[in-house]
C-alpha cells in the first residue's frame, strides 16, 4: 500500500504504476537525497521537532543505506514505492524504526525532488565545466602546434582565403569558452535551496530554512517564494539549452572533420580507435564518432523541446507532468559528458596531411582578395577593385587558366594598375602572414591568442 | 576484434565503444532479425550461393538462438559486437560453424537494419491500430451511455452552449479514427523490402530480392532503388509524426479531465486505481495519468524533433547519425502503447456527477444563441439579433441578474420581437434537442453516430 | 465597435488589437471565404432561412468584393474588424445592406475558418503534388541522361562502391514519390466539410450540411461531429509533417550538391543563376540555393513544432491559441513551393565533370567488396573473404600502395584463392554493370526504373 | 547587376532572388548598419586607408540616408540589392560618388551582419530587460495589495493548501527575475565586436579593430578569433532560449488566469479591453490574450528550434543557411515585447472575487496537512499522522461529510490524540498565517518579500 494511500480504496493500476514510477531512473539521485535528508533531520532536531536521538539514528541509518547502495548490498529498488525518496524513507524506517517515520516531517516530495535535482545538477555542471576546460586546453595545445599549418578557409564550403589550422582550433576554443560561461551562469542561478517550501506554501511547523540551505552549501540561501520553488524547472531548461548550443558546436566540428577525412579532401587521419569499419566493405574506415555526434545533437535538441513543451501552460504549482524532466536531463547530461571526453581524446589523434592542405590552399583564386586589397592600397576604390578582380577571375574560369598563370600584361588588360608586385601575391604563406590583425590568422596572432588562453586561471 | 576489423591496427576506444554500441536497445529486434536471416539464407541456397545443408544449419541454428533468447538461456549480449546483427551472426557461427560465416553473404548491415526496422514496425503499427480501435470502441460505448447527459460545452474555456457528454466522447472517436488512418497509411507506405540493397548498390552476386520480399510478406515487394532503401527513414518520421498527433489528442482529453476533476468543476470522479495521493497532504487525489500524458506528449514531440534534426542535411547514403533513430522510435512506441491501454481502462472508471454538470449547463447565458436564432426564425437579421441579445446579456451582467430571471416586458425593452416563447428557451435539454443537425449534439444525432461507428468493420 | 461587442463596455486595448488581428495574413483566404459564403447563403435560401432575393444579393455582392480584391479596388483591410471573415461580412453589408447582415446566420467563425482553411489547403496541396511530380519528371530525365555516368557512392561520406549518377537521381525520385503519397493522404483525410458545426454544437436552425458540403466539393461530405470539426487541426499538423519530411529530402540533396561543388570534389557546376558571389572575395561562386534550403528546413521544422506545441493540452473545443496556426502554415507552404520550383530548374543546370567523377570512382579500394564477393563465388565463406580482403587493404594502406598495383603473387600471400581474374575487378564500369540486381546501380537497371517511372499516370 | 557579379555570366534566377533577398526584413537593422559604417569609415580614415574627406562625405551621406529612412523619403528598398548593407552602400555611392565605393574596404558582409545583429540585439535586450522589470514592479504592487486575499493553492489542479493571492504574484516576480538575469547574461556574452574579421580571416589592410569596437561601445572589445566571429550565432540561440523560457512563464500565468476566469472558478474578471466576444454567441467574454500567449509560446519555441536545427552540422565559417536567423529572431522579439507590455497592463485590470476565492479555500480538506502537523507537534511521527488524517479524509469522502463537520468524538475514533484545538484548525486565515516561514504564504512573509523587491535598484 502506497505511503500516501490513507484515503484510497483500491490499489494503483499496474500499467499506471509502471509508467508513473521513477525509481528506475531517479535512483541516481540517491547520494543527494541522502545528503538532503541528513541536513533536514539535523535541522528538525535543532528546532526541537524531533529528538537529537531520532536525528542521530536517521543520519547513521542514511549513511548505512548509502554504503549499501554503493557496495551493492542494498538490493533492488521497489517500483511500488515509486521513487528514490520513498524507497529511502521506507528502507530507513525498516532499518531504524520510528525515527525513520519522522523524516518526512515538514517536507513534501515537491520540495524534496526540487532540492535533489539542484544538488545533483550543481555537481554535474561543475563536472561539465571542467570537461569543457579540458577540451579547451587540448584545442589550445593543437593551436600552438599547428600555428603555421596552412589550409583553405571556407565560406559556403567554397575556398575563401588561406588560414592556419591553429586559427581554426582557436575558433572552437572561443565557442567552448562561451559554453563554459553559460554553464557557470546556470550554476549560479540555480544555487538556491527549495527545501522547506513543502508542497506549495511551506509549513506550519517552526523549521529553519537558512540552516538547511547552509548545510547543503547553497550559495544564495533558501528560495524566496515557496510556490515558485516547487514549480520551477528553469534551471533544467537553461541547462538543456546550454548543452544544446554546445553540442551544436561539437556537431559543426564533426561536420568539418568528416569532410576533411573524405577521400576528396584527404587532409586528415583520425586514430583507428575513433573510427569503425564496415561489415561488408573491407576497405572502409568511417568517422563514426563525428557522425554520432551530429546525430546525438538532434537527440539533445529533442530533450530540450520535450521539456519546453512539458512546461508550457502548466498551472501553478507542481503538476505530475514535471516528472518527465529527469530522464530528459539525464540523457542530455550523459550524451554531452561522453562526447566532451571523447572529443578531447579524439582530436589528439588527428594527423593533418600538411602537403595536401597546403596544395589546396595554393589555389591562387584564394588570394583574389589579396589582389583587390593591394589595389586599394594603391588607390583604387574597393568596389572598383573588387569588380576588376572579379572580371579577371571570370576570364580565368572561362579560359581554364589560374590567376597565377597570367602574365603581367594579361593582368593589366583588366587591371591596369597592376605591377610586378601583384604576381607575388599568390603565395598562401604570405597571405596568412599578411592578416596580422588582432583576431586574424597570421601565425603571430595565433600564438598571441594561445598565450592569452594559457594565462586563464583554468588553463 | 571487431568482425569488420581487417584493416584496423588498434581497438576501438572504450568510451567510443560505449556510445556507439546499440545492442543494449536494438536487441528487441532479435525476432525480426532472425526471420530476416532465415529468409535470406534460404534465398542464398535457392540461388546456389550457399548449399542447402548450409542453409538448413543456419535456419535451425537461428531457431535455437531465438528459443534461447526467449527462454533466457542466451546470456548477455556482447557490447563489443556492437549490435543485434553481429551478436546473432557471431553466436550462430559459434553454434553451427562455417555455415554461420556465410550468412552475411550479399548483405550489409545497412540493408539489414533497414529491413529489421520495417519488419518490427509493421508488427508494432498493427498493434497500435488495434489499440486505437479498442479505445474507440470504449468511447462509442460511453457515448451511447451518456447520449443524454447534459454538460456545458466550452470555447475559450468559457461556457458556450449545452452539449451532451456522449457527443464529447464521439469527438475523440473522430480524432482517433484519423490517427488509425495515419497509422494505416504509414504501414502501407513502408511495406517494401530493402534487403538486397547491400551497403548502397546491391551486390555482384546473383541474389533474388523478390523471393526474400515475398518470404517476409512485404506487400509491395523489394525497394526499387538501393541508394534510397538504405538511407530512407521516412517511415520512422511518418510514424513519430502520427504518434505525436495522436498523443496530442490524448493530451487534450487529459486537460479536460483534469479540469472536470478539479474541485471547481467537480463533474467527474476517476477510479482510485488511476490516481495517486500526496506524501504530505492526506486529502489529495491527483489525476496523475492525465498529467503524465500531457508531460509525455512533450517527450514524444522531442523524439520526432530529434529524428527530423538528425536526418537534416545528411549526405547520401547511410551515415552513422542514423543509428540514433531506434531509441527515439522505441521510446515513442512504448509511451504511446502504454497510454492507449491505460486510457481505455481509465475512462471506463469515469463517473460523471450528472447533477453538477446539468446545473452548470443550466446557466441561461448558454442559451443566448438559442434566443438569437429564435429571433432569426422570427425575421430579425442575424447580426441584429446577435447585437440585441448581446446587449441584453450585458445588462444582466451589470445588474447581476440572469437571463431567465427577466420578465417578458424587461426583455422586450431590448428585444421588442420577444414573445412568451422566448422565456421557454433557457432549458438545456430543449437546447441540445434543438441541435438536431447532422453532426450535432442532439441525443438523436449522437445515437445515430453511435450506430455509424458500430457498423465499422473493426468495431 | 466590434461586431461581437454587444455585451462589452470598453474597446479592445490597442496592443491587444494588434496582436490579435489576423486579417493582415488571413486575407489570403478571401477567395475560399467568399466561395464558402456563397454556398452557405444559397443553402440558407434553399432552407427558407433567408429569401432567394437576399441570397442573390449576397452572392452578387460577394462576387463584386472578390473582383475588387483582385483588381485592387477593395482598399485596405480593416484591422479593427480582426479577420478576413468580418472584413468581408462588414463590407458586404455596406454594399448590399440588410441581406449582408443575415450572412452569418447559423454560422460561427469557428466553423467558418475551419472550412476556409480546408478549402484553401485542398487547392494548395493539389498544387504541391503537381510541383512534386514535376520535380520527379526532371529527376527521371536526368537519370536517363546519366544512366552511365560513374561516380563514387558514399556511406559515412567515405567512398563505398561505384554507382551511376542516374541511380542517385532515382533515389530522390523515390523520396519525392513518398512525399506525394503523404500529400495525397493528407488531402484525402481533410476532405470533410466543417461548415454547419457552428461554434461547437451546430445550430437550432434547420440547415442542410450535405448541400453545402456538396456545393463546395467536399468528397466525404460534412464532418460527423461538430465538436471535433471546430477543434481539429490535424490536417495542418499532418501537412506540416509531410512538408518537413520532404524539405529534409531537399536538404539532403543540397548537402550532396554543396559537397560535389566544393573545390575538393569539383564534380559539378551549377548554373550562375542559382549561385551568388561575395561582396568581398571576387573569386567566389557559392551554392546559395542549397544552403538556404538546408536553413529553411530548420524553419519548416520550427513551424511544425510550433503547431504541435500550440495544440498540446488544449481543452475542447475552439481556443484562441489556434489562431496561431495560419502564419505557420502559410510560411511552410510558401517556402516549400518556392523550393520545389527552384530545384526543378536548378538541377537542369547541373553539369557533371564526368572525368573527375570517374577518376574518383576508379580508386580500387571501392572495388574491395567485388573482390570479397569474387571469393565467395569461389567458395570462401563471406566472413572469411571479408577478413582477408580487409587485411589486404590494411597492408596497402600501410605500404602506401593501391589494390590494383599489387601483383597476383602479392595478392595471393594474403588471399591464396586469388587468380588472374581478380586483377580485372578494379574497373568501376565493370563494377556497376555487375550490380545488375533489381534496384541496383547497373545502367540496365537504372534504365528499367526510368521506364517504370515513365509509365506512371502523372508522368 | 549584383555588386559581387564580376565573375558571373548570367543574372540570378528570379525565384532565387525572391527567396534569397533579405532587405524586406533586415531593413530594420538600418540604424545599426549606419552607425557601424560611420565607425568603420572613421577608422579607415584614421588608418590612412581613405582620406579624411572621403570619411566626412560618407558619414554625412549616411546621416542623410538615415534621415531619409526615418522621414519616409528614402523610397523602397531594392530587392535586387539583396540586403540592407548593399542597399545602403549603393545608395550612398549614388549620393556621394566615389567615396561611397570605398566604404566596403576591409569589410565583408559576413562581419558586417554579425556586427549589425549584435548592435541591434544589444538595444533590444536592454529594452526587454526594462519591460521585464516593469512587469515585476506591477506584480510587486499587486502582491502588496493582495497580501491578505486568501485562495486555494493547487497542486495537480487539485486544492492543496490555502495561500494568499499576493504570494502567487510574487512567485511570478521570481520567475521574471531569473528571466531578466538570463537576458543580462546574454547581453554580456555578446558584447564583443566582430567587425574587422572580414569574410573569415581579417584583412591584409592595416585596420584598427579596437578603435571601431570602442566607437561602437562594445564593452569587451573586438572578437578574439575571426573565424569564430563570422560563424557565431550563439547569442541568437541564447536569446531565443531565454525568451522561450520567459514565454513559458507567461503561458503558465495565462493558464491560471483562464482557469480562474472560467464559470467554474469564477474568481476573477479581466478588463473588457483584454477580452473579446463571439461572432455567434452573444454572452461570450473570452480571455483571448491569455490564449494567444499560450499559442505564441509554441511559436517562440518553434523559432528557437528552427535556429538550432539551422546551425547543426554547419561547416566553418559562414554559410548562407545562417541568413535564416533574422526573421526568427525578429519574430520572437516582437512577440515577446508585445506580450510583456500587454501583461503589465492586463493584470492591472484583474479584479478578484474575494468571496468566491475565500469560499473555495475554506474547504476544510485543504487544512488536512495542518491537522497532520498539529499531530506532529503533539508527538505523533509524521508518517503515522499523515496516515491517520488520510483515513479520516477517506471516511469523510465516503460518508459525504466535510472534515469540519465531525465532532471531536468522531475525530478521535480515527485520531485518538485529537483535542478540541483540532476543531479550530479548519480556518484558512489561521492556516496561511501559520505558514510564517521564510518564503511562505503568511501575509507577513509576503509583505517582507514585497519590501525586498522594493529595495532592488531597478524598482
């Protein structure tokens, strides 16, 4: 019989029990539920709502349960007891008797689960941030290593201008830096303690919410409004949005790596440990991690949408719809954590084929902008310079020649201002070095950014 | 070492192995994978690609594996073997020796998984249709039972006009009828056999795709284009869209039931077996199933989005991203199946409080339209009739009286055409009976629709 | 003052008026709203609810308004009148006097807008189907033209096996065929007439819904349940889902074309008319249409999800939330229609660089499967054949040689069964011709599929 | 001919021109584009890349264009010039001649649009924050006014415990406070200047990015990596996520208000100016704003998902897909801004029916927890207390009596510890006053929270 079953005449329908239980997944909150219960019962004792002896028995009983779970002697969770909260309370009462049945004093599962989730996510988000930082460190290292490796930079997947590979890695370092920032903001905003809000309106018993919040290390103390505290899942939405954006970054890097690894580009190898083969075609080596990352980005988006849709139009305060939050959160966390770790290791196995990259970047049309800018420096208004170089490229395309195959005379037919200097422009190394602007791709700039990152406290 | 590992120098990274294995969930395709392999090997024998003896050993070995899985003696699936296909092939080879190592002849996991999925979904969709039909039957039964129970009909959650409860249930019968139609269309469109498409381009071996398709009961024979066959997941998207729409219907009924069960309406009771209580508040009886249904609708939407996002912009043909399809599909199927069954049982426990419903429907302002239409029948243009009755209602609101408390003289001050007949209009039973139009809420119409449904072949 | 304003004391807040008006976009329903009103008033006359003279004046007035709108003399729609329905009714009444004020007899905007939308979408979906068929015809033509042009087929964006370009185009013909099927199913399922359902419960006036449904050409007659008829938007969801899936197909083709047009592949040119340049880099020619298509696929997904979220958990029947449907529907329709037309024209400008494609497909590792299958034909169990060829490929990779550079003796060291025949296998033309299986990439099969499509009634 | 058309042989296809132009919506960036161009050209002059005279002519020309746009003399934007950037540059050149054709020196539309968007969003977000603060101020005012108005608090839409209406309003004040925080974080994170990044790799010309960033007031200076700067849309995603969460809050308040305004609750009136009537049913007064808010929440979610899907898997750097960002951003901004303003005004018209609210809260079962907690204070372990009170409630339900109708003797049969004091517990005023815990619903706590908010700098 359910612990809440006083007024009920019949048992829960079995199918309903199956879709409404949550212990099969919320058991992963056990450690935080126990920490919470210990802080709660200590407070109850301090306030004279239970005896010191009751509190001592509860805390030591809870510690025992924690050990049992961790060493595998706890046994199976009971789906009839619905969730981790009821499983622990029930088992505690079996273990220590009456004191256990006082644990739920001045507490509802509504504030309890909200507190567990925040405690759990606080730990998880800290872990996420450290994994992001760790990935950034690898990116900075690679940026330093490849500060001078030249490759084509793309827009619209068309060759645009030469860049160095180190510059590319630093672009991702920026993205993950913003991701870390979003995670930190989420962490900061959730650092309030809901406990003591009860089901909706706090309690008629003289509890001390500040004591509990402090015991549990909530930086901003207790939530200021009980109705909000139990119906708020903003922190989950904000986290799932932050993860979605960061997964999008991973999906973009994946897209690039897949392209670079195609036979058409042939620019990189990834370690065998991060690729798989084909059950049919013996020659295949596939960039599975990158593909899975793209696919799992969709999954993580789906989790965000699920929660947004779930919360839309819910009346205040708690509604059972909100139980759907946990599986979606856990799924996004697990996916994201695994991929952060894998990417860090995978990109360390990346081997660029520098010759092929350089050859591709040597296509002189990538230096068309350099020519236009040379004209600007020699007095041609930019729009005019752009137009003439465009015409020059058009002619080359039609006649099947490359820009650097033109003689000066031929060039001057379309671009009269051209001098012999112009013929020197079609060198990708010169081109990247010339972009020696803050934030630019010149190796000097890349090294300066590397130095910037290395000065960060988390590096 | 992976079965595809011929060209690989190192083993798969452990974290990668964990995120890329699928046997932990695709094992539920075992029955269909075995059916497929049996049809495939029979075809190989027919075509002389393996001996009859090889085929016989394979089929009997596969049958043994099937029994082992079903009676629990198969043991754990091996995550190193990645998926159900490799697990079964590998185990078969261990069981029957060399013939097992011929099973994958002229087959790729790309066409294999596409075939498994279609076979599996064919069964699942048929089950879904039968569950929808079963829910419709209950709705029709309730519609008959409550063909005369009067309640307020709402628009904008404001009282609109009286309707009968039976009419409400038939509205849902219509929705689920469309849902069944969408499922049937999905089933029809997926009923092609991908097997024989190989990885992308069929095979150089002389296979017979029509034979296999027929053995596996695919109504439309083999897929017509091998590149499409292995990169198509339309059927999954179409199914997840159909389930999303149907879950939306369940979520709308849930919203109504929750409102009806509020203390404010107090119109229905749901059986204790479909509600739960509160761990804190002893008096609570909550409509959890309805709330979970709303919440899970978000989840099912999320699965659809995940797959849409996953498929967007994928180059042809197969990409590993597509492995993300199965967990999302299974999750939506499980959720939807459980709720279809639960709703069928739950609404049978619904007990309307007919007095409260009738009292609410007796608010005379619900019959304001009846009065306007009475005026139309007596020669007042509708727009004028509407305006006068509106003015009458406005006056009542301001003076705190109800329409049926006005005397004829008072009414005539705003509506000069009114006669004593008008005072009779404020009776909800008369009102519903007057809506004796095809599709209307008159009990006679409801009964006629009930008869229509009972004539359906699936009833 | 609003037409419904009888009971209201104050005017609508101006900001509210602005967010709640719909005539700025639903005016595009004008033609269908007029057709509906004409059928409705004819029915009113037939039933004696208005005079024949009233009906004649209304229909001729409505025809005048239609002409005015189409020749630009109607003037601006009035946002204070909220929607196209009220704008037309109000203008009609100004034009013909009292008969106009009878038009709304036995009708609510709830059934009116549901009818307009279905009428409008019936036309639009028919147009969509014809555009899809038209795109398919172009694909079939290209498939015929390129039935023998060889290119690498990809899985995981890695070279898999040679295929012909015609086979690729036919894969898309299949996808669009399913899209057409989904549109037809949607069309069929929506072909019921809601009119006469009133606000929720039909009417107390003796209307004839069958007459109206027939006049408006609704194949399945009137909707069977008035509460469902006014709260149903399944047809919009089903349509947006069908469009989303089809846009996904366009996005996949876009992804391929972008890749093929990269300098790395260099396999195709697209007409200048379908590309744009860069304001900075004179050499750029970008595949903008393909990129916009991918981007707009996200937009179309967003519209679907907006509607799914909108409908979730709405109580019966009509709620104002549902007004949000139209802009999302129109946006997806406009996007999809434009892209269907553009793709048809754009792919006609596609010029394959057959030499580069063939060269890429000549990489002998694409024929690794052919070798494995040759071994199977010569008695080696497939799994063993796969493993040996894999080992051979691995050795080649490590020693920097290609499969077709091995001598027979070298090959036999790993694959003892190899004969001189094996050295002939590394020819992509031979390879595609060998895949002469139903649905396969052999030119003969492609031509046979082309013939199949040409036999379709819509071709 | 397009400004970038140097190398192009044919004009853009007309349909393509129509789907790829953006000036029809990005014209709203005109002010920020002009500000940017002025800062840019000043920098060009400072660096000697144009003359001071050129710069002066450009800035004064740009000022003229700005005035023309604002006083309506600019005329129509030219869709052939694609976007606001090209429209302004082209018009400037027409106005001032050659200096205008130098404006695009060392600039690409890629960094230009990224800069415009950030400048525009900086202003918009500041506006959003001020609108949120303004709504919070109204909520605090209402909280103070209704600090003692008692109503039922709900969980699962079932009566839970009495709360005061002021407490409810403060719950929303908390939600909007987090929303403001998210907007501030977004603002802070986007406050970097992309200009000078060029198309991808900065420029070979000696520009000064710090000068431009300072001129434009970017708090954190120029973006640190040019490849990231032009391919980053995180700020848009983060903003759309923040708006989605806040719209969800508005949708929840809407859901409550709709319920409260139903005839069943009858607890509030909303001003006529924020409701509309029915074209058919004269008595209707519908909470349209609340319904539209729920519906538009779906729309805003759709915009977020459109952008997430759009960005997924895009290769670096800029791709044309990203042009789809602006319409989605503008749509969410417009929707959210309008609703923030409307809500602030609408809730000021809310009139609670305090008698009906109090009557509903007087249902003694809402005080069941109070009784259980009384028992706890008198030594009964909570779980036992809960069970006994539950049994008492169950008996009352079955016998059709209310808790406060029991005699002490009857109560003692189930709850032996009960004393006469228990009979006093069923008073909702006493009940709310007893919840005098930090964050609780006691009027004293509500007033203390009101004081807290009034101390905030933005109040």
